[in-house]
């Protein structure tokens, strides 16, 4: 697939070299940035707080909006405390820096995001999550009183596959288990409202820390860490927290003022996911879940055929440039039922031409 260098914003339709392209890629699952009411709240936030905030969070001059956002998001997620940072990657690195030295064993799920991966540990992309889970349970049976750090994702958006972690209760019977979970592709879509999966796992007999990017479904140039008060307090003592500038505060203002908008967009997204699934008459070629906006498709040659019809889908090698290309159709709340109808028309047309 060729690369498209754009000179304008990404929406359900994009302009490239005077052509109108229908866009079914990316990670803007809620399409929040194209909503005029959200844009208005963002502009108000910029007027109030400025375009950026280049000060350290531990500076003697501070903005209350950061604490307000953290308290609100933590409460929504069911966590005791939170830290908002300038990116999901930085949040993941901060969480890993804190947890890694305390661990005696580090077990990494096959689709774990690089933001929470130690440099010297690389998971096997060919291992299934189920096989990895079984190996963790088997290894834990021969261990006792070990401090085990589990690194994993809430969801693998490439397949897609939503992961279950209730089985960690088995590991915790004889060992001290900590789960560091990346919720980047869950925030806004999975779990409680737009707040991700923290509440699903908080009652397990483990130490829980959830981190991830807020720049996907939620449209915020920020990352977050969710955990108990003690661990959040301890991370705030690290240089990676005090030495990094935070995200632009105007976006946090826009988030807090746009809760009804987020709820509406999330509801709309799930309606589109359901509609897309109802239209799927070729499950041997197009696969997805009933509650997630990404759908894989095959054969891979369809990506180029769709492109010839001015439909851009997600198509690139993953997890490295040497791996096979993963082809996906990604829905956003900015799509319409007609967008889905016309996409299925072309998919069926391509299928019948084989």
C-alpha cells in the first residue's frame, strides 16, 4: 500500500490530489475531533488556559485543571488515583520504570504495546494469547512467594481480540501478582463508559495499574496512569514525572465539558458496529467482534482493489516491517450508515469478481 501525504484534516472523507477518498482507517474511534461542540469547548479551553503549558507539574505555579481532570477520570474508571501525562507512551514508560525494579518475574503477553515493554524483552508475535495464558498458569504452579509482573494489553486491535484477565486469580494464590495493562485501544470503547477496563479487574487479588494513550478514541494529546493512591504518589516522585511538561490543558477542559458528547458518540459508534455486523454476509472474508470497531479482512489483495475504488483501509505489516500485512476496516462514529452500505457494496463487488 502506498502512503498518502495529506494537506488537510482526516475525516470520513479525505482529499488527496483532488480526489475524494473514503476513510476507514486510523484510531479516532469516536471521531470526537470533528464534532463542532467539542471544538467549541476546546477553543474555550485554549482561551482560558492558553495553547500549551510548558511548566513542570511540580513547579510552584500550577493549574488546577490537571488535578480536576485526574480526579474525574480516576472516579469514572473506578481507580483511587490517576496521573495525566503528555502521551500514552510516556505514561507507559513511567509505569514500567516504577514497577520493573520490584518484580522478580516479568511475563509479557504476545501483543503487549512497546510503551510498557522493557528494552531487553520481546514477546513472540506468533504466540496466541490463549497459549501465553496457559503457559503463565503452568509456570505459576511451580512458583511460590514470587513477585510476578504481568505486562499486557486490554485488547489486541489487530485481530481483534479482547482479553480476559480473571485467570490471574489463579496466579495470585501462591504469588504476589501485579498487572500493568495498556488500555490505549480500550479507552472510549471498552469497559465503563469512556474510562476503560480498570473497573473490570480492580477487585482481583492483585496490584493493578492501567495506563495508555488518550489520543485515540478520546482525541486528547495525553496519556494516563490509573492505580491506587500509594503507587500513584510514588510515581510522582520519579524524574520522568517532574521533568516532563504535561499535555495542553485546553484539551482536559474540553473533555470535562464534553461528557454528554462522548456518551452520544460512543452510542453512535456501537450502533454502527452493530449495523456493520448485520450487513456482513461474507464472514469467511471479514471478521470482527460485536463490540469493537475494527474488522480484519482477507485476502490481502482486497486492500489494493478497495483503494482503486477510493476506499482507504488500514493495511500495513505488523508488528514489524518484516511481518505479514494486516488488513482492517476501522469504523468511527463519524461514519454514516450510507458509508457502510457503499463499502459493503464494493466488498461484495470485489468478492464476486474473484
